[in-house]
C-alpha cells in the first residue's frame, strides 16, 4: 500500500468544522525540561535527547481518534484500558469550537496518568473563502479556508486562552502540534481541485502557479507557528512541552502519482527545505512524520528490507540533522471489519518487523517519539478489535 493510497488517517474522517484533524526540546532547555516534566508527571519518563538514543527511552503512545464521538463513560473505560496496558501518551486533534469539551477529555486522561499530544489548528481571517465539500468528486478533500487565510493575531488569542485553561487545570501536555498533513490537498485548500495529479518539488513552490499559492499558505502557517511558540514559552506549566510542526504525509517521489489522482501534494523533502529556509528550526523542538508502510509479504526478508529502505528514505533526510523526529502516526490497515485469525497473524508479524526498524532508528538518535495509529476510533486501523487488544496491538505497544 503506497502512502498516497493509504486510507484517511487522524483528522481526516469528517468535514472541516467538525473534523479533528520532540519529545525533544532545544538541547539548551533539556536539563530544565527534565526537571519540569518529571516533577509534574514522572510517569511519562521524559528523557534527555542524548539518552533518547536508546529504544526504551522513545516516547510511546497511541492515537485516540475523535474522542468526542464517545460518551464520557466510554471515554473513561477506554482510558482505563490504556492505563492498564501501560500506555501513558495519547494523541488527538481539536478545534476551537469544541475547546471546553476537549479540555475535559484531556483532564480525564490526565486523571488516568495519561498525557496528551495535542494537535491544534489556527484561526482564519473573518470572511475567508472556503473550499466546498464535494465528497463524491473529491473524497478526502476536506472543506474550509486555505492556510493562506490563517490569522496569526486571532490564533494567538485562541492559543493564549487555551494555554491559560490548561495551566489553570494543572495539565502538562506531552506535545503540541500545529495542523495536520498540510503537504497534501486534503487538509490544505490552497491546492487546486482538481489538481494535476502530481507531487510538487521545491522549485514548484517558487515557480509554479499552484506551488506559489501553496507556498503563501506555508509562510502564513509559519507565522502562526511562531505565535504558538511564543504562547507556549510563556505558559506556566507547558513552556517546555515539545513543540512539533505539522505532521507530514510520507510523500518522497516528486512528479506524477504512482496511480492517477485528481489532487496534488508536496514532497517531504520540498516542504522541509522550504520550512527550514524560512526559520522552522528556530520554532520547533523536533520534526514530525507519518508513515503507512506496505504490509505485503510479512515474514519475507526481501519485503522487510524494502520497508526499511523506504522508511530510511523518509526519515534520514529529515531527522539526521540538528533535530530528531517523532512519528506521530504509523500502522497497517485491516482489509475490513471481519475478524480473521490469518490476517491478524500476518499483521502482527509485519508490526513486529517495523518495531525492529524503529528500534534501529531510535538507537541512532533519529527517532524519539512513536505513536501508533490507532487505539480506537478508526475501525480500519484500531488495535482494539474483536473484543480486545489484538496481537499486533500488543506488539505495537510493546518495547522496541
């Protein structure tokens, strides 16, 4: 399964107004970060990045998809299950209109000694144009304003209010992300629909008409990321919370999609080069990737080598510089909702193979955060399945 063909992941299963969408701080801040986090929630085991070059020190967790779709009782039951499994970090996204309900969920998780990697979304200028939702023509292309219409001032006010509420509630987050997978048209209406069916490169962001518009959105995104950093830096409890940029879809090859598509994207290499040229490294504590590897031929040595090569092609150019990476989504989709012992056996095997690959990256210091997609909320990926935790889920949550 190629990355462009993967099913919709976190933050892409409902329309814009309702959809949801490192642990390494600056090396100068880590001694203080360690003291701060361990004093507030020692059960997270926050580790200095030098020590994080050990697989056992990678921050581990699961995505809890759209928690507000569950009742409060069900939320508590699922959080209790996670706690019993030793999971101390969850990830999910929220929008301003559901702020109070999501804060209550974060507080419930915290009461179970589970901290949150929170995906935030900026606010837009009043009256900004919105892309309409056309699911029959363009499934997975969500409606809403383009990134180029982001409003840094309004976003700053929203972030300040949110951080104030978290501080007042005694909540320290495990991480903060701004936006989700904006290197593809689905979450960024600055891309045209229909597109030309291609993955843009760095030169396209300067010279191509569509790329120029997308680049305007990326520059506006960086302005909002800067105000989020300023708010975080002045937070009482979250000033050392790792700040991550948008997660990136694992698009490596530029040019036409491997299979024809009516929309466009930007390669990981291109968007990272653009962001870095415009100051990303001064704003974030780590980089942020998603990967949905092919699950073919579990147990086959050649297939496993191919998966590792593809993972390195994604991770090495991004995470081998001055900052390491989090992978905040990874996983393998099920064929359907039917429980199949043979499918689960194959899935558990390929998950175990990937865990070995991630352990190698952690040993090298490239990987310091790893969050599985998903625990619950997405039936095609959930490890809570068929009446309990699957074998692949046990391996995904187990030690590297």
